[in-house]
């Protein structure tokens, strides 16, 4: 029965969805999707790959959410990125 509930939480195909995140890496989009869904915001990942023989290097992945949840999703993504340590702040020296 939980599968039915999870399916009902997903955005409907005809719902208006808004882009809240884009990246070139599918793995990064999947992490963002997990973050959103762990916080009760259903999301969809859409691949924007273009034919590489026509448009090399063009494409990417976007994360979409319902329009009414877009502001909360964007804030959540922003907060999670600001909580991440900067690459320069991470020391490779043993503690």
C-alpha cells in the first residue's frame, strides 16, 4: 500500500513543474532529489541531453518540483549548499 501512496506524492504529468536545480552531473541531481524528497518535497529529474553528434557538450540534468513547492525547495537546496564545507577549508593533513 505504501507504493500507492508514494506514487500519489509524485507530480502528475500535466501539473505545472518548476526547475529548482540544474547540473551537468546526473549523480548531483539525484542527491538533490533525495534531499528534497527526504524533506517531503516530491521531485522529478529530467535529462536535457542533446544529440552529441549535432550539439557536442550541450545537455545536462534538471530537478523539477511543483510550482507551489518551488520556493521551499530552492531554500532547502541553498541551505544545504551553505552547510557544505568549502573545498579550501578541508585539510588533507592528518588530525
